[in-house]
C-alpha cells in the first residue's frame, strides 16, 4: 500500500503519459457527508485492448518491459481494504478511465496530502501535456488547467512559472480546505 493517495494519482498519470496521452484529467472528490473519496483519471492515450483491460488489475500483467504492473493492482487493493473499489474502462485508440472509490472515514485509508507536489511534478515533467485537475471537497471546487499557466510554447522551467503554478495550486486547495 502506498502511504499517500497522491502517489497513486502520480502513477496513473505517468501511465497515461506513457500511453501517449495529450490530455489527462484528474478529478478528486472528497465528500464527508457521503463518507466517500473518489479519484478519477481520464486520458486520451492509446487505451487498452479488451485482453489488456481484462487483466488490468492483475499485478503480474504489464505491457511494459518490467515484469509486474503493480500500480492499478495496488490501488485496487488499497481501495478494497478501505471499503471501496476500482473500475477501469478503456478502448484501444480511445484512452482510459480509472475510478477509485474509498470510504472517506475508513481508519486504514491513506491520506491525500501531496496534491500540489504531484500536480507540479506532472506539469513540469511533461509541459506539453494538457493536465486538467479538479478537486471538490465537501461541495467546494478548485480547478486548474496546466496550459492556462504554462502554455505549450514557452519554457516551463523558469522560476516565475514554477512559483506561479505552486501558488495557484496551494491557494486553490487551501480555499477549499484541502492540501
């Protein structure tokens, strides 16, 4: 089990990058009233064949060079241990959607605490990709689109842009009561 759910988000988004995605949507919904935390990742990458999709949660299946595909399997295990589940939908050439649900108040649910750092790693590691991040917490919503700040043409690795992205993420998450 990963010690922070933001690491699962990072892993899923990196998988989408590896699958050739040009747009990756990350949606987090924290709802204490319904005792539910959901993480949705949607991409426009190459997707999976029916055979790959059937084995997507198998820890010993991967389409990469390494011998295990633990990311989705670990996420599914964590969700299951926390009163939730994972659903994966994909079609070859049409992208992939992952939905993970957790019982919000479950004693074993890892925290979701490093989303600013996670989104920054994705944005600055892959400035050509359109990352769309939406975080809802108890009815309040924060949205961020990487291309609104970074843009596809300019250099992403300059101090002003880094500060602007960090400030926008920190301010937006603080406004809705998240980290």
